[in-house]
């Protein structure tokens, strides 16, 4: 008889038997139970007197009903993760019961210890290569070992010299309240010496990185700041806003450089293009109107073109472009939209062109990010997946990263199953592009191998959604994450561990959600912004310089009302000065109270002022309405008794402005200014406006710093001396010439590599996968546009079917040495049968009452023109007259000539118009009724006049409405007599030669409508057909001996000849 087992052994036998019973080894379980009862290995039962009694296996199972059959398996699964917390294994994530050494479940601390290495042995082991630590080396070598090894080998690894644990020494230097509303944007300049913040209080502020000083405030926007960008030369900053405007300022002087108005809805993203093509640069902006604009500017003069290269990407009403990202060389830019589509544009040609539409995601694309080196980019969507894309064999192929993927061998992190539908909220690359990091709406971060798509780590710690992921500028191990829970984490990507955590707790207000975070270019600092208007500065080293600044920093001029001219440039309402020309402001707190003298000297331009010049005399007085407002005591003189000093200052200012106007030297501010009766500069066309009334308030209903616009004494008008001194100031320095040149050469080299890669891959044979991708090299805009709320009318947009899943791939041939002239496609109209009555015999509507095919077509085509709200068009009067003549000749419907637009107003040959109204008259035929508003050809704004037209698609009638971008493309082509062309007609290529150029009608000598004559006699396309009544085949020979207009309308002259004629 076997020795009595211990309690643990008896219970283990029981658990083994239960485990065998739950699996396929039932016979083994029965044999084991019999042996357990035979050898009395089943734990005995104790009665109340402590006597032991034997019991059967079934009795033991009944007494332990709380123990499931797989209890032993669960114990084994739990042992590994628990042991990893105390003694980490050598290969993280691999759980096994059969491991050895540091993989063994019986390992202890002794197994992980290693002998100390001296410097010479450490260096000699690797024969001069950068030392790699042994696997069982617990702690990194100390500074002495590293220095010794480096002296012997001449090299060392950055991870050894600067271990990730060093980032634990980063601390928060200062939390500064500088805005009255949430701050969603923060950015460093290219040198890292300046920080920019953009807030919902409509302001962009410039701060010093080294000591946190407030240096300048950029005013002009009238709505929330949505995005900011600094150019690569460190000379310009651009800010986009919900006021639909992009403003560009000079960083050196804070002077406005451009006000770009090309969107009809809020700006969603702004990017400066990294590419360097001579002196030409691009700034891109995307909007909630579904458009992307490419603004061209000159790097030397910093002059922007008034009209952008614009792509309208609205596949259905309400579509927005939500995000964008440039490749490192600037040859590609990708955008993500709410219609689930990723669009890619190529800048390697003369003008930007769209090269692909990727429709693999099934929900909104909320984040896209190009890698730091190469042509790969990652996209994140609300469908719960991210995709890593790369251009190969004429198409963009992707690796899918499913957010539902879980780590193997470890317990689920807390929060893994908190939400039912997973969504990606943000994506990022590490510095070396080896891993991709995704933030998920279950508050977790997931780290993926960017080559294989394998899940490497799951990082947990956040308690709310994460919308900020920021990789370290040169350390591939480090990434920052921040979210609405107020937490800021520094992570080690190699180990999948947390290095440091900061919590944004605001005294008396709870935690503040962190909205944005950026590293400085040198990696020594990072800055964050939050929902309460704070700027948080973090970095290495001591905080003594930050202790010299106040916790609240505003300029007393921050929220003064502004005057806007017709071009949306602004002046300060009270001083009639451009904001950047105003003298140095005073530094105040959130309540509008001036800071002490020592803080006033922090304002640029006030460093050497006397004490009495640093503090304004403020007080409270009652105005005529009985309200208590802040005023400047001692400066409240009327015009009759103004001080001599104020009069002198005013006169100097007037002379200064007159001289500037006479010399024409009013930089970046084209205003027609006139003087009012009191000598102040006024513009009768300007509107007075101020920022929205949002933010903090103080007691007494007097609104703190916002009330400071009442504190403007006349002595704050800029004198000539002030203007001279102010013009010499430098807020943000340009990059060093050497640094700038090296960076530009690097970007140029990357751009050349991208062009070469794209060209090589485009020539390779496509793999013909089932990927839904649309390549439209000939196109400059989607064939769809959207209902625009800004049109000011109450028409409802027509409902459209969704686009078909598979699209046709169309591209221009690069092998032929022909100039490409692309005509608009037009689908042949189906012949309708005439039937009397509205309803057929079967009770269904007659065919003629159905919507025509040109309206129902879901495949993008250039012809016939399908109108959309907000489309900008060129209207050709000659084409409209030809359409009316064709309608009357065929008696399709009744036309009243007296109501045609050319009989009611003076119309030119071609007009620049915008669609502001659409409705349909159900047929037969179904007519499209458009209201067209005139646009100014220079500014692109509506003039206030409009007219209405009716039309429908007719065979052999050329479109008289052409999208403005297509018209511009056609005008840029310099066609000469003898030039050969090709065009698409009815989904087929046709070739021809330009014979002559002359006006189509003598009474319209300047019209571009049908001004080219072409012939295709030399290029005959033979299409075999078969006649129903004859067995002999015949061919269709298209002799395009007809006029051809430069705006790519298609001619229609067909001759059918029998096949025998060709043979003869």
C-alpha cells in the first residue's frame, strides 16, 4: 500500500482527474479514478469530532461543486503572468510549462543574475561592434563601463548611453493659463525655441521654450483655431479656423502674409509640403466642405497665389475630409474622409494630381500618418481596423491591423472588453518606422510590427479615450500619449512598459483633458495643452527660469475688437493699427489686472522701460448707461482738453501713415484707408467684430481680460519711433543657413527617391487583386459635390444612390509621345418608347417617367455634367443657345425664348458662375433647373446677381456647363496647329490632329467654345459589329471631321460603312 499522500498531492490528483474528464481522455480518467480509490489517494473526509473517513470520487466532486473541470488549466495560465511581475522572463509574451532557465516557471532571482563585466571584456566580446547586452544581464552597464568600452571600440549604443529610465527625470516646469478657452493646437518652431498655441478663443500665441515667456499674440481669426503648421524654413506659420479661413503670418515680424479663402466650411487640417521645387512651395488645407486646396507660394517673396489648386471630394452630401499627412519627401499627400475613402495625391508633376482612392475601410477614416522614411502610411478608422499601405505594382496594398486582436499568453489588460464596437482614435509611427502605434476607444494602446502586422504590446493605463500620440523625434523607443482623462504617459515601446505618468490636476477645477502634445525637435522638451486654456511645459533640468514668470499671462490687447476689410485683413478697432504694428502691450492676468513691474519687463520691447512706464493706471468708472467698466485713469480726457502729449502722438501717427500710403510701403496689408474727422484712420468698408464671448468670467459681471479693450489710451497709438523699433524686432529667428541647407537637401533626396519609386512601380505589371481602388490621373476632382449650407437657399438636395463598389481604372499612357487632350465622357442615351398615360397596364409607371440614366449613373464621368450644390462653373452662352435650338427643333418640350437669360440680361460669351440652387422637374423629359450666381473672376466671390436655366442631357448636344477646374486645365494647354491628341468618347479612346483654330461664330470672336477644328482621317478606329438582318459583319468608322472646343467637349459625327467598302 502506497504511503499516504500529502494534502497538496491528493488535491492535485483530483484536479488531474477532473481535467481528463473534461477532455478527450475519458478512458484515462476512469482508470485514474479507479487507481485513486484503490490506493486511497482521494482526500479523506473529517467529521465533527475530527475523525477521518474514506469517501468516493463522486462524493469529492459533489463536495467541491465550485471547482470547474478546467480549474487546473486556469491555474497554469495564471502562474506565468504573476511570475513575470516578480522575475521577468527572457522572451516576453511566451508562456510555457516546459521552459528552462529564465523561461522556467521554477526560476528565481538567482537565475537572472550575471557576473559583472569590465570594460575591456565588454568591448572585446563584440570585436569592435556596438556592444549588445547579454540576455541574462539584468541591469545596464554603468557609466564607467560604457565610457571604457567606447574608448576601446570607438562606438556605443544609444540605448546604453541613454537608457529609457532617464526619461523618468522629465518634470513639469510650468502650467501657464494663457487662453480663455480650450486649446486644441500646439506646435514647436523648427528650432525648438518657440511654442505656438491655437485656441477656441480665436487666438494664436507665441511662447518662449526656455523660460515660458509670452512673446506675441496673432489676432485675426473670428472662430476656433482648428489646426496650425510651421513651414520648413521657419519663416511662416499658418492657422486654420472654423471661420473657413486660413491665415498666414510672418514669424519674424508677426505681420500678416496672406488670408486664404478657398473653403466653404471649417478648416480641418493644414500642412506645409516638405518638397522643394526651386522657389515654389505648397501649403495644403482640408475642410469640412469635402475639399482640399493646394496653395502655391514663393519661398523668397512669401507671396501666395490667390486661387488654389482645388479638389472637391464629396461622394455624397455631408462628406468631410478629416485628416491629412505628407510623405517625408513631400511627393505624396494622403487624406482621410468621412465617406470611408482614403485619397492620395501626387506632387511630382507640374501640378498636384489625384492618383488613387482607397475604399477598404467600412467606416470613417479618422487618422492617417505617413512614415518617417519611405512611401508607407497608416490609416485608422472607426471600423475598428488600421491599415498599413504601400505602393506596389501600380496599386496600394495594405496590411490589416485588427483592434480585436489580443496578446497571446497574457491576461487581458483591464478595459480590453469595455466597449462592444472598437474604433481607432489615433495612429502613429515610431522614429525608425519599425512599429505602428494605435489608440483604441477602449482606452488601450496597441503596438504593432509595421512589416508583419503582428501585435507586440498592449499598453494600458488611460481611463478615457486617447487622441494624442507623439513619437520622440530621434529615440525610437519613446512615445507620448495623452487623453481626455488628463493623463500624460511616456512609454517604452521596446519593453511595452510605462516610464512616467503625469496627471493634469487643476486646483479647484478637477482634471483637465489634454488635447494636444508635441516634442521639441531636440527631444529635451514637450508641451501640452488642455481643455482649460493651459499650456504645460515639460523637460529635463531645473525649473528656475520658469519660476520667474506668472501663472497667468495675457496681453491687455488680446481680445480687443477688430475691424475687417473686404479681404478679411484686420485692424485694431481703437488704435486703427495693424496688430503687429501696435506698441508693446501690458501683461495682465485672467481678470485683466496688470502684473507687477518685474513681470512687465518680460514683454518684448519693455525690457528697458522705466517703472512708471510699465504699469497702466486702471480704475473703475460708470459710463453713461450706468454700467461699471474699467478705464484708464488720467487718460479720460475729451477731445477739447486732450493733453499736449496725446496731440503730438496723434499727429506723428497721422504723418507716419500718410507717408506709408504715399510710398506704397504698407506691407502685407492692402487696405484702402481714409481719415475720419478726428484724424484717425478709418475704412468705411470695414466691419467691427470681436471674438466670441467664451471663456472665464469674474464677479460683478465685468469680464476680466476681455474688458481690457476699454483700456486703450491714445498714448498707446504707435509713434514713428515705436514703429521703427518694432520693425527691427525678431520674434522667431530663421533657421541657420547651414542647418536649413542640409535639411532641404535631405528632403530633396527623399522626394527624388519617392518620384523614382513611384515611376518604377507604375511601370510594373499590376497584380490584378480585388482591391477597390480608383486611379484617375486625368481627373482633378471627384464628379460629385455636396449640398452647401452657405448657398443661402432653401432647396433640398436630390437623393443619390451610393457609389458602386468597383470602379474603372483610367490613366493616361506615358509611353506615347502624344499630347493628351481628354474629352468629357458621355453615355449614349437610351431611346424611349412613347406611351400614353402616366401608368402602364401593369400598374407601374411608364418608362418615360423614370429618372434618366445620366442622373442615376453612379460611375464618375466627365460628361454629361451632373450638377451639385456649390459647384463653380463656366457657362457658355453659345452652347446654351444651341441646346435651346435643338429642343425647339425636336419639340421635346415648350421653350419660352423671352425667358432665356440672354434676353433678360447682358450675358458675355462665357460667365464664371456658382450653383446656388437645384431642383428637378419630373418629365418627360426630366429637367434639371439650376440657379446660377455670378462670381467675380478675380476674388471668386459672389457678386449678388444670378439667373436660372433648365436643361437635360441630349444626344449630339455639347455640354454648355463646364467645371471651373476643368476649364482652367484646358486653358493651360497651349495647342498648336498639327498637334496630335487623344480623347475618350463613349468609353473608348479616339485619336486626332488639330487642323485650325478660329471662332465658332463670328459674333463671338473671343469665345473659347468650339474654337478648334480637328480631323481623325489618319487614325481610323475599326470596331467590328454585326447586323441583325445580315450575316456579314460591318465596321463603325468614326471620322471626326468636326469642330472641337478647347474645354474638352466631345464632337459627335459618325459614319457607318459596310465592311466590304473597307476591303475594296
